[in-house]
C-alpha cells in the first residue's frame, strides 16, 4: 500500500521505517530539511535500537522516501499524522500548533476515499474537530494512537500489544477500519487485538494508558516515602505485591521517577483537558502523581548531600546517566539531568556520563561537565549518583573497581538498580530510595 507519514520526529520516523519494513511504499514528510536529509540517507536523527537498520533497508529498497513537500503525500491511500504535541509554555495544556498546521497543509492533498490516521497524543475532542476539517475533501479521519516506548519503538510498532482505531459511525467507519487492518496485516496475522471504537474512546485510550502507568510509578514512589520513615525496603515490597497477578511487578520500579517526552506532559495535558470539561475532580489525583514524582528528585538530592557529609560545596559528584531512561538518548524532562543540575546549583562540581545522551545533555545544560568514559567520570568523585539504569552501571560496573577510582565511597542509587550488598561488601556507603541504610 502507498502510505504517507506526516511528521518525522520520534513517532513518525519510526512509523515510516517500520511500515516500509513490512512491505508498504512510504513517504515521510517533515518541515525540517536537515532531518529529512538525514533520514533520506538512511540515518536515524536520534538513538533508537534497530531503527538505523530498517531505515537503511527501506531507503535502499526504494520503498521508503522522504520529502519536505506536502505534495509528496498525494496519492497515498493512508496518511498518518504523527507530529508532536508538547506542553504549552506556561500552561499544562497540550500545544496543538503542529497538529493544526499539519492538517491545514495536508487537506489540500487529500482525495475522496483517502484515510487520514491521526497518531499524535491529543486532548480528547480534537479528532472530532479535525474530522470536520477533513470531511469536505471526501477523505475519512481515523484516530489511531501509538503506544511505543522509546528504546523498544521498532518492536512496539511492528508488533504492538494492541491496535486501536477510532472511526466515524456507519459504513464509512467500517471501510476505514478495514483499510487500517490492511496496513497492519502482519500484526493482525499474529492475532494482535484490533479495537475499533469511536474518536473519543481512541483518544482517551492513549492518555488513560499513560496516566495509569504514571500512577503506578508514583504509587510505588509514595510507598518509598513511607518506607523511608519506617525502615522498610520498597524494592522487597514491590516484589511481594507484584506477585499478585492483578498488580504485576512491571512499573513498580521506585526511584527518581518518570520523565521523558510523554508521561509528564500527558498527565498534565489530561488534567488541563479534564478541567476544561468541568471534570477536574475526576483526575485530581494526577496532580498528586506529578507531585510525588517531582519529590523523588528532591529526595535523591537530599541523599546525595547526606552522602557528602551535609554540603555539596566544592565536592565532586559523578552522575551516572543523563537520559530519562536506558536505551535512549532522550533528555526531555529527564529526572537524571534534573538531579545533576540541582547538585550543580548547590555548589558541587558535577561530572555527567551516559552511553548515548551526552551530546543532547550538553546542548541542554552546558554548565555541567561531561565525560564519555565512565571510569574517567568516576575518578576522584566524592560521591557517585546512579540516575539512569543502563547495563553499563547496573551490571557492568564492579563496585571494587569503582572504589579504586573514587575519593569517597558513597553511592546513591537513584534507580534502586544496584546490588546493594555487593556495593557494601566493597566498602561503599549505599543510599537507595525507599530502602534502609544498612
Ligand atoms: C511511555 C509509555 O510507556 C508508552 O506506552 C507511550 O507510548 C509513551 O510513554 P516512554 O516514555 O518511552 O513510554 O517510557 P517508559 O518506559 O514508559 O518510561 C517512562 C519513565 O518512567 C522513565 O523515566 C522511566 O525511567 C520511568 N519508570 C518506568 C520508573 O521510574 N519506574 C518504572 O517502574 C518504570
């Protein structure tokens, strides 16, 4: 099938390459010439495992092309729109400028019978508004949210947990759902659930899923706060409650909390939208979820100060991690980088290392020192703070080896990802979040 993908950021670039990899003929469109040039060479503009391979393969096969000209979308049977919806400056609401601009430009290229599939995360009610814009062209709008996780984006796109299609009522909607089934035929052949619903439900599935995940993380982080004043160990607590199949252990990782380009902004946009709908009390708990999440960063800073003997002034602190999570070079709303910046603000000499995110981090926070080599970053540190649970730190860093490099053997485990006993045995003072000191 011929497809167009409007917006070649994180979501769009992965979607375009993944659709080409399953046999479709795809044109990716973006206003950013530099990004399009890179993609057209088969190079990913960001780090995502497996993406370079499918991009290069798609470009070499001739099935995957890129353009800055919206006219290139003409003739595609399905037009995916995956532009960003960042948090508005000075407000909690989602900024729909890019979505509106993409649709305003795309409508001129639509033909009767075309499908426009919105993938961006939008406030509920947006699809109904955009459907009115698309209707005069004879094309049909479907809302087809994306649930990909950074670091697993290629796999999540090709082999998702579920597919959701919000469609208009009646024969038009049925036809649109059938066309999407054709697009995703490889996943559907593997019995991936394909849920056909209305626009509002499809939009809400996305925000509800992210709100639930954020709530689960903040729940365990709230338990970490209680554990800290009672001497309990939140990691054992999470293991124990996680054995209950109704609860499950995933997303019960207590630590410095969630960040990234999705969960924080999505829960805030959801709160803002609920308020507009006169239902702010329905999701009032999300304010708490956000507040607990931010408090854990404070706690990591507090523990580091304690590890440094009360003051960060002129102390050297090695920060292991800058990305908001491992397998990513994304530093958007990264709790890791936030902790580093705060310690720097308290007078510490902060050196940050990360296997993938240093370049992005340097651009965002140039005042910090960056060292790519992990061991060099550890050298002469008064305290070590692990803030992103990369393999390089959790399993591949030997505490006895690290002990030889540093000045002070104090480690703050901001992700509860280290083997606490092994670090203690190597002579370290170990500080976990929501875990007893000894
Ligand atoms: C998330 C959703 O998982 C995905 O379905 C949606 O499409 C986009 O948002 P992503 O932002 O890539 O994906 O990351 P995710 O793996 O969900 O992690 C989000 C944040 O939560 C990270 O900062 C991570 O470190 C943190 N986290 C995750 C925890 O603090 N504890 C956990 O147990 C799990």
